[in-house]
C-alpha cells in the first residue's frame, strides 16, 4: 500500500485496511467528532481525467445523501491538499463498521458446505432488497454489488448471525466517471459485461449471483480470465442450484434462475420482489408473490416464466417437495461434481473488516 498522509483535513489516518484498482481504504479518526471513520482515498491517476472532479463532486453529493439503515453512511466527499504534499487527494469519509464482509462469511460457511438456515437467508436478502430498492428510488444503481461490498456489523447480530448487512460503495463508477469500470467480473450482469452502464435490474442479477453462491457454495461462472467469465455471463446458462445442492428448495432454485435471467426484463422488477419470492420459496411467509404481465417489458413474455434462461424445469403442476425451513439447507456434506469443484473464487477470501476498494 502506498504511503498516505497522516492528516487529511480533520481526519487522522491510522490503519490501512485494503487497496483496489480505484483507491485504498484506511481506518481513521475524526478529530472533531471524536469517532472512528473509514476513509477511501482515490488514486491520483484518476484525477488526471479533466472531468474527474466534476463527476466526483456532483455525483458524490447524490450518493452522500443516501440515508438507510442497511447502507453505510457517508459523512463527506471532498478533496484535500495535505501540507506535506503537492498532490490533491480526493477522498470519501464514511462510518467505520466493525465486523467482517459477506465474502469472508460465505467463505467460512457456504464454501465449506456449512449453509445458513432458510430464515437467515431470507432475512439477509430482505435487508439487501430494501436497501437497494431505496437507492433505486433515488435514481442510483449500485453497479458493483459483491460480497466484499456488503459489510456485516458485528455489533448487531440479533437477526443475522454474521452481523447486520450494510451496503457500501454505491454507484462508485458514477463518481469516477463513465470510462472507469469497477464491477467484479464474477458478479457482473450480462449487460455490464457487454460494456453497458448498470441499470436497476443489473443489481437484481448480481443479487441472484450472490444468492446462488450462498445456497450452493460455488459461483455460477468461473474461468481463468476475467474476459472468459464475462463471456459466460453473456452466453452460458448457470447450472440450476438444486442440481448442485439437492437440499436447496426447488422453488428457491427457480427464484435464483429468474434473478439471473440474461434478459433484464425477465428478472424480478425490484430487489424487494426478489426478496419476497425468496421468502415464499422458503415457505416463511404467505405473501404468494406472483409477477403480473405488467411487470414485464414489452420484449418479455410472461408465459415463458416456467423455462427461464431456457433451463428445462419440471412441470409446474407437480413440483418436487421442498424441505421445511426448520433446519439448515445442508445437513450432510455436498457431493459437488468434479467439474464444479474449481468454481471457488479467491476473491471471497477477504479478511478486511471495512469497505474494500473496487
């Protein structure tokens, strides 16, 4: 990690946390508020873009305005010129969340065939769904959802054993400018893989990828290069989760496949609709969410919902029985086929406890 100034305006930088393609994150201390914060320092080469500071200030204010219980609060988006440096530094100051990332949690649980219970899965995705829908209502897509951008607050484990989920790095690409890509290939939507900007239903797709990994212990697409993974997002159908982990309720497997539909209009219309479908599939509430024809764009066909992604499904009139949500999804070790055993990603093996840079 590069040397950073010890003082940045009212913040004293103390401990480096992580580094990525767009910046590095430090644990810092707010000398005015007398509290710990996390500071994301953006790399200086980004500031060579003549439009950088316009994106940074205008788009940053919209992101800083987000106020939700499951979104990490941003205190300040600003620039500074430390006395000991001739370089202008752009930074984002946000709440310091004590705890692990969802990436670390998944690596310690699902990747080891120790799956969370159905109620735990439902609670996690209900929280994420509400937070994402709130941001979408403000006109912001996340665009870089991934387990390492979901922090688990260790001080609040009342509902979810890993910690209350907190989303970070919302719309970072908006701040950095349209020519900067921050999304992870492993969790990238097909349209983003084709070079298009993220839209709300891009976040729905990525939630489906995370849910897939959560329930199977493997990621749907894996290859030796980022380009090959992106091609798979565009062209390859994921293996139905129930074929990897037979303890996944059949209805939940279908929900995941719909969330990961290649055509955005075929996915769930909102993150909360996805969360409701997850709860119904796990038989945890009787909301009986059923998409109406109005929820599909003109190019989609509601009558094709039984064969989402072209993956053959058993007749809807006689679905397999699903286990009741009174025990974990997995009760015995997975027998993962050899062709799938290499899908684990090193990107999940994070130990950082704060928002990692993209």
